[in-house]
C-alpha cells in the first residue's frame, strides 16, 4: 500500500467498500452459486432466479458484516499496520462501524432464515464469523475459522427447502476449506517482521480472486458447464472489483 493510497480521501461509499471488502464479493457470489447447484434437488441444475438473487444478496451482506466487524475488532492493530483503513483514518467511528456490521450480518442471516434456511446453520455461521473476528489476531489456528465462514455460508444455503447435501457437495466444501486455510496462512505472513509484505499482499489478493476456480472445478466434475463458466468468469470480475473498490 502506497503512502498516497493511505492518505487519499474516500467518499462515504468508498468507506463502505473498504469495510465490506467489496472487491471480494465476486468470490462470495461464486461460492453461493456453487452451493446452490451442488445441493440442487437435481444435481447440477440451475437454481431458481429468486433463490440465486437471495443467495447473492444475503451472502454479500453476511460477508460485509463480518469484514466490517473484523475492522472493529482490529482497530488498534490497524492504526499501527493498516492506517489506510477507514477506522484509523477517522472516516467512520468504531462504534458506527460496529452498528453497521451488526446490521449487515443480521440482515444477511435473517434473509436466509426467512427463506427457509436452518436457523441452526445460520446461527453457526454467525458464531464462526464472530469467533474469527475476535480470535484471529490472538490465535494462529483461527485460519480454520476463516475457512469455516465460507463453508458455513454454503452449508446454510444448502439447508434451504428442497436442497440436498450430497457427496459432491461435501467434496467441494473440503477443497474450498483447504484452499482458504492455505490462503489465510499466507495472509498471516504479511505481518511477520522482515517478510515481503507488499509482495505477500499481492499474492493474497490474487488468491482471493481465484477462489471461484475451486467452485468451477467442482461444477465441471458434475457436468455443470454453464454454472462452472459463470464461476470462472468471477475470477477476472474479482480482479477488476478489487481495483475498483481500491480506487473508489
């Protein structure tokens, strides 16, 4: 992160993009699509438009809430290591960010439960997000919680009425879990003294953008060519979104 980026004024919308890590939304959308297709009543079938829209909106809200609350938990750390973030810049207070993140998370999970998803699964997703935000700077093993956030979102979507958790769904979750754990371990290296932080940061952003390839491969394995192509398209979309969010 350059010093120019660290001091550049941001619009109110830009502050929200920063807190929400909106550049990573395409990978969340890809995960949501893969979850619905891999757990569809007929394996590989395209989900109803209403459910897909619900999954994209609810997943984005849950992700934005989790990352915003993450910044709330990390405010002291970010003042030293990530001064370009919204809270250290004073663009939003810590209390306001906490309210914003809590509302986003509650809305995302509430939409899923209202649509018929398991309240237990939704509660599990909320618990994993909360534990990660609280523990990730205190416990190296929190990388499993980071992966668990994506996995629990998929599980919650798979509990919508009529959805079925099959072996293909479980295999995809395992692959996604391993990928996120490896990515998270690399991200933790950014703050090790002497580590090439700028280079590691670029690698982490690229790996985040490439999460949809895990989804695409799983969908190709069941013959879901069209949803697989959509997930693959989320990779360049994610790279563009990261640049756009950073410049907003």
